C-alpha cells in the first residue's frame, strides 16, 4: 500500500546555484574594478556576498543545508569564471589568468559566512503567511 503524500512545500535548489553565481560575479567584479588589495577588503568583498547568497538560497530549500552549501559554493566558482569573461568587455586592463585561485580563495573565505548565512536564513520567515500579522482578521 502506498504511503500518503507528505504536505510539505516543494524545495527548489536552482535558486541556490543562481544566488551563488550572482555572489561570485559581484564579489569578483567589485574586487577587480576597485582594485582592493588589503586583507580586510578581501574578507568583506568575499564574505558579504557569500553570506547574502546563503541567506537567500536557504529560503528556497530549508531542509537541504548541505546541498545549498555545495550549490552556493559551486555557483560562486561559476560566477568568478563569468566575471573573467566580462572583465575585458568593461575596458579593464590586466590579466586574470589565476582566476581558479581567486575562486578557491572566494570559497575558502566564504566557508564561515555561508554556514552562518544558512543558519540565519532558516530563522527568516519562509512565506508571507509565516510572518506575524497585525490584523486580527483571518479570512476564510
């Protein structure tokens, strides 16, 4: 006899990968365009997008923290690669032949912020119906 279907919301993993791509692209472009060389600037430039990407990604798949972590990290590597392709189109000079090392550094620096972002993101309301309402009317 088949078991009854579970009433749980569907979880999507593609937004986790997409948020990683956006984080990798933006963080890499900011560090290259503004030529940030200090350690603190690198930590902030790579850490903040990683944290925001993880917070955003976990909203789509709350029970899959490990998968979200992997997809955000993979997306970051793809985003750094895309920034290498877009970099010459912006008229910027300089070669970026060590971009795999940049992607590795981005992920190493992002380990803590991604972990923290996953846990903070789980505390955020998932849907509008999860948020507390000031209205006492509940509707039909």
